[in-house]
C-alpha cells in the first residue's frame, strides 16, 4: 500500500445493544422446537425460553409459532376446558426432521464461529 | 386437557433453506471483526469469510461494513497506488471493545443453546 488517504473517522461510536438479541434470534426457532416434544401453550413457552436464557416477548414468539405451524412443523390444539381457551403447540413429524436439520446447522455455525474467534490475529 | 379440538394440519410442509443463513448472519459481524486486525479490502474479506465457513455475498457484507464504519468501530483508508483504488478496512479501538462484547454475548448464546439442545425432552 502506498499513497494511503485516511478517511475521516466517524464522530459517534456506539455499541449496538441489539447484537445479542440478533444472535439469540438466529437460534430461537431451534430452541423453541426443543421445548415442544410435549404440548405447551404460548405463555408457557415464553416462561421456559426465559429460564433457558432466551428472554423473548410474546410478540416475537407468536410469529415464529405461526410460521412453523404454516410449514407443518408444529400442530396445534385448542383446550377449551379452562376458563379461557388455550392453544397448545406440539412438534410434528416434519418438525422433528426440521429440528435435526437445524441442530446440524447450529453445530456447523457454532464450530466455525469458535474456530474464527480462536484464530484471532492471523 | 379435555375437550380438545384438533386444528387442521397445514398441507405444505417445507424445510426453510434460509435457517442456516439466518444462524450465520447473527455471528457475521463478530467473525468479520476478528479478521480486521490488519487492513483488508472487501473482496479479501469475502474470501476469508468463505474459507472460515461463512459463505457471504458482497451485497451482504458491504452494508455490515458501512454500519460498522458509521459506528466508528472500523476505520477505512483508500489505497490509490494500484490500477483501481481499493478501500481498506481495519478495526478501531472502539471496535476492539465491541468485539469483546460480541464475543461475550456469543459465548452466552452458544452455551444457552447447547444446554437447551442437551436438555431435550423434559
């Protein structure tokens, strides 16, 4: 490199508070599917995800559940016995295959990321 | 649960081919920052990311580089010595802090995901 022209540095450095949320979102579908071997309703999932370290709003989870149901990877049933009807979700056969595929993809991305971080300065 | 009403199953199960891309996108900023301890130009980064297992289009990488530069976590310099001017990117002091934060967030999400996968059927 010769004749290097310095670009003006940006005046306002900020650390993006959403990056960890972005990281979590990528695995949320997989973690949600791991919780659905038994029927669970929405708020139950929110609570279990939170316990597992995935703090998530119902407004974030429900579109994921809807998408999975449209894909046929979840089935849902209404329980109308209680004071309020509740929609229960459960993983389907198709969902079990998706979960396996996602888990494989996860391990690949995890290992590649860990290797890149260990690599550090070349 | 009593009086369960079955919801109609979706007729078209599909496995989303974009989920692994979604997983990768979440860590792309972090992996990119690990490559910028020395000045590198865009296409060089695309090549190194691909070698590291992060196949990425220039059209995906450049907006990330722009955002990081606007945040002040990268600096850039133009090398005008060659046949074509090339923009080189390098991590800034602020970027080193972001990289540390992202690496911490990554380990947290990674461990939570691995634990959820191991947990399996409760």
